[in-house]
C-alpha cells in the first residue's frame, strides 16, 4: 500500500509540473561583479513553438529580441547570439526555474519566477547612516536652455548660514545623484564628508535618470555641461550659499564637463577634477582599451589588432558629416575588415547584428561627440584655481598622460593656481586596490579613499578662505 501511494504521488507531481505554463513574464536578478541587474524574459506561444524578448529594467532596455526559445522536458533554453548570451534553466515543481545565464566567458546563476523579485540591499562600510548631522534638502532646478528640470539633493552644514559649495558632476553613463554603481555610492560618501567639514554640496540625477527630466540617450557631454551650468545658476539663488565660492567637482566625464562650464562662467570659483581627462576622446579610448585588456591577460597581438580596428573606426567617426552616412560607412568598414568565415544562417545573422550593435554605439550622439572632443579646448580658457587628482592605478583615465595634458593646457591659459597629484594604489573610482582593473571595483568594500577625500577638502578650504 505504501508503494502504491508513493507511486501515485510521483505521478501527480509529474503531471503538475508538466501542466505548468511557460508563457508569461519570468523575473530574475543577475548578480555580477557586485551589481544586481533585474532581467525579465517575456515568453509567448506560437503555432510552431515559442518566441520571447528580454527586458533589462535597470538599464532602461525593453523588448530585446531573443533569437532562439525552446522548452522541452521542463528545460528552457534561450539564446541571443548578438550579445553572446544564452540561458538554460529547469522548471521545478514549485513553478520556478533554476538555471544559468552565460554571456561570453561569464557564467552566472540566474533563477526565475513569475512573481516580482527584489534586489538585495547592499550596505558599504562608508555609507552614511541617517539621521545626518547636517541639513539635507531635496531640490528641483531648471535648465531653461534645454527646457527640463533636474532633481538633486543640497546638503548644508546647518540649515541657516552662508557656505561655500561644490556641485558634484557624475561620470559617463546613466547616473543618479549618488553616482551609484556596483553597490557603491561615491557621491553620497563625498557629500557627507564635505558637508560634515563645512562645505555645502549639490548633487543631482543625470537628465532622464531617476527624478530628473529630459532624454539621456540623445544627450552629449555639451548637454551635460549645460545641466551643470544650470546647477550653478540655481545655487546663486540660495541665500545659504556664498555666491563667490561656488566650485565644481567632476569625476571622470564630470572632470571633462567642469572645465567646459568654468571656461565660460565667471561664477565658478574653483574646479576639482577627479580622474578628469586631458587628452582627446579617441586617444583616451584607445589607451584605456589597451591597458584594461593587458590587465585582463589579452595577448599583445590581439590588443594591437583591436587598436588598428578602432583607430580606423574612430577616423570615420571624426570625419562624418551626418549620422546616416556615419552608420553606412561604419557598417561597410566592419564588413570589410572582418575575416570571419561564417557557414550557417544563424552565424551570419548574429554577425550582422553584432556589427549593427557596434555601429549604433559609435554613432550615438554621446559617443560621436566624445570621440571628436579635445579637452584642451576648454582647459586653455580656465582661469580659476584647479585641483586635478588621479589614482596611480587608474586604467580608465591613465594618470600621467592626462595630468600632463591638463597641466599643459592650463599653462597655456596662464592659470596661476594649478595643483595635480597622482595618489598611490588608487583606481579610477579612488578605491585602494590591487591591480586597478574594473573587475575589482565591486569586490572592494571601500567606496572612496579617505586620503583622497582629505586632500580634496584641504585644497577647497584654502580656495574658500
């Protein structure tokens, strides 16, 4: 009798599992290098099988076509050759899917469910804890030139008073006011430190991100410079701010933006460049790519091949007159230099999609502008005091080449107050590190080196006496 009961139970479980409907939206959290990305697979039934798309809500990407979708013997298989992405998971009796996400050499566990999933809250050691010992106010200000409003947070040492202030300007990519990335919130940590030490801070969400309005995808570095200028104009309306002591502090691309604003705005009293760029965009991208690849063990032959390929593409970008012509020329260029032997239709489709993806990236408004732009154009007009610091192990904005270029340009401007420093053992994010490779960023618990923050604070104090 016991054996019969067990047999019936197994049959019931099998039929229950078999009856599960694979169609619908399946949600999961992809955990990679310390960051968490929500993924959604949307599966529909067709006459011949299944079709599906992928959403990445945190990257504001929806409807990404999935080339292959199969579901047999409770096993779900998905493939996006264009992104070198595959997923394979097993549908369990609990209605969830346990599986593995692969992209290129990365293999990451990814479990899916039809219910909503929540990210794990990551708390880094330097994250400030409320209540803060200072005044904090969420603010909204207008960029009238672009016709948009930007949202941010203004922190003051006390609610009443008149303080020097710095505007924090984020690096490249969609960033919120904390410049949040890989579980770190460097601008929150920086603003907390500076405000506790008598300096007011305004930090804000990039246009089109979080609570700020506008379109991030169509914006260039010049547009972000207009946003930073709008922040300066807003601070001039605040009675708590000393209008003669307004500074800009930009990280990475923000260090490119700060001189653009300061070169034309006499209201900017000083600027701080945190891993700011001094060499042209195309030269920076080539140098950055080679250094990171070398740190990751790429062969010299492969590095040089990539350098040659990218140089050719960048020249096309720099000479393009229209976006449509640029896309056409880039597509022809990559078809010509690619020597892959493609045998199947799937391989050819994936290859063409890969080229299309590269072409779209290089012809985007931001990348087109960045590749062509030379930071010296603005730096040679900056008269206010400048502090430029880099980590010695920064592979994204190499310190020597960029600080030398910044110094040369500022000297041409006859700037009399230039301070540059290379800080030992720090990476592009100003974390104490081992190699400087971006793959380390998430694993490092430190968000921002206290030594670097102290150098910045002491320099600002001298400028705002």
